């Protein structure tokens, strides 16, 4: 018998997918950088470790939360810090992906800090505003990324990524009240 209800399992699945969508590219980037292991050993190890941490943390988050209180909050903060560090480390070689990692890192760090500094009552009151700020940040990031891409490489994948991030931002803004009242 599962301890999670069907509705709470439905809420967990998108969050796990988001974590996997962050962890898997880190491992793929580690594989890509592994051919230059002699030049960047710490970066390669860090990419693999961060990707594995995120995937394993997402996979076992609820089981670990039963043993370590506040693990989910700590996980978001650690994931955010790792993603920002990876973005900074990748700045020297890549033109687009580091900014995505830094943006995702800031999002996860903000979520983790918000979870830490708010109690249940305050969280319920402030969550729609917080999520509105996050949605606006997604839209702003998408716009800046599209403009920088237009001024720079005009890469089709960067436009597609900017479009997806803009759609996510719009979805967050449109459905922010439903997200916290379901």
C-alpha cells in the first residue's frame, strides 16, 4: 500500500521529470567533456557527480525525506548551487548552455530558499506571488536569450529553447493560482 495518494503522485511526476531533464544533460555534458579529461578533470567529475546527485535525489527524494527532515528543501538549494557552478564552469567553452544551467540553478535555489524561509501559512499566502515572479523571470529570460541569440549566432535550437521557456513562463503565470490551490 502506497503512502502517497493518487493526487500527490500526480504532483510529484512533473517535478521528477524536471529534475531528470536537468540531471541527464549534465551527465551527457560530462560524457562530451570526458574526451578532454586530462585538461579538465574536475569539471568532468563535477558534471557526472552533479548529474547523478540530481537524478538519484529526485528518484529517492520522498524516501530520504522520511529519514532526513527538510531533504527536499536542501535538495533544491544544493541542486541550484550545483547548476550555477556548472554554468560558470562551462562559460569558457560554450555559448548557450551555461546560461540555461545558471538560470535553472537560480530557479531551484530560489525555490529552496522560499521553502526554507516560509512556514505553511506564509507559503500559502505568498506562493501565488512567488510563482508569478518565477513566471515573469522565465519570460524575461526567454526574451533576453532570444535577443542575444539574434544578435549573435542565430542558432535555431536557441530559439526553440527560448520559445519553450517562454511557454513555460506563460503557463506558470496563467495557472499560478491553480498550482497552489489544488
